[in-house]
């Protein structure tokens, strides 16, 4: 019993450093236990999250988890110092203004990081996807925690801050598959035969090597325009990134076929009438 009491007294023995810092062996033991528990909790959390990630995504998350580890250990250390008798009130008061300033300066940076985490976990955008953000179209080549890199049709590198995916409307052209539908709209004169127009459009679409047979092309008689009958040719492609080239080829062919068959592509016309009374003419 005396032995146990001696151990308890030893654990409660207070060591003092100066007049402001004091600690006991029991406090040190508690600190060690807390740090060990923190280490294992972070390790378990990392395994749970990494289990749902691909190998490429794990590499990108390593730097983020290193930052989280440093942050957690810093918080634990501050709590420990407070428990051993160090007065941290002055430290917290002095750093509060600094943290607010740093937080405001890094607001966009933090938004990019959080958005990057959501993108990698949610997989709303993947490498190889064709996306459209703020009118810019590109094929994703690399997704990082802060930015996403895509290549445009003009072979220019598009660097997109990840917060754009949360604050702007994102069109993912290939999330449902690589096959996409494209539309070519054309107007013809009112005297044209609609059935002949439809036949020519389908024949041109079916003869192009890049246009898919399944789903097959089809034509809609969209509307009666001010100066033309409006038709829409729907085609399916398995390479929407080069759709502008295919649509250009089809427009060339449509123009030539319409000219050969006497089908006019009208342009808007306006009739202007000048009315003058006899007394106004000098």
C-alpha cells in the first residue's frame, strides 16, 4: 500500500520552471497517452479515406494529410502546454489578428483546396472528361488539389481554379459516356421541298465516317422563320472534342448539295418604304 502511495506521490510531484510554468509526471504521462491516441486516430482516419481513393488520388492527398497532421499535432501541443501550466492567453490574443489576416488572404486558396478535395472524392470530374466552364471547353489532363488543367481544342492549356467548379455551372460532356449529340441548324427558302431537304441532310450525315449509325441521325423541322424554314440535323459522335471539325465538314457538304439541288439558303431581308408628302418634296 505504501508503495502505491509513493507512486501516486511521485506522479503528483510538481516540477516548476520559473514562476509561470509547472508540471507533474502525471501530466507528462497524460501528454504521451494523448499524442499516441491522436497518432492512431489519424492513422485509422487516413486508412478509411484512402480505401475509397484511386492510387493517383492517394498521391495527391498525401500532402493534404501531412498538413492536417501538422495542424492536429499543433492544436494538441497547445492544449498540452495549457495543461502543464503555460499561460497561452497572451499567445492566442496576439495570434488572433494574424490568423484573421492570413485567413482573408488565403480565402480563395482554401476554397480551391476544399473544392479539389470534393472533386477527387466525389469524382464529378475525371481525367479525360470533356468539360465546359464559363464558356471554355477543354479535355481534363490533370486534377490537383488547387487547380485542374485541361487542353482546349486549340491545344492551349486551360488552368481552372477548383473553386470554379463550385461557383460556376459545370457541363461535363462525357460523364454519361463518350457519345454525345450535336446539332447543325440550317434555313432554306420557303419554296423548298421539306422532304427533299430532310433526305439530303440525312444522306450527308450518314455518309460521314465520324457520324455514328447508332444512334442514327435524324432531322427536325424546327420552325417557320421570318425568311426561312428552319431545320435541325442531329448527329451522334464518339469524339465530341473534335465535333467542330465534323460539323464544319457537314456544312461544306450541305452547302454543295443544296446548290446542286437548287435549294436556296436565304439571308434576312427587310423592305423599307419611304413615304413623303408632295409638300415635303422640294
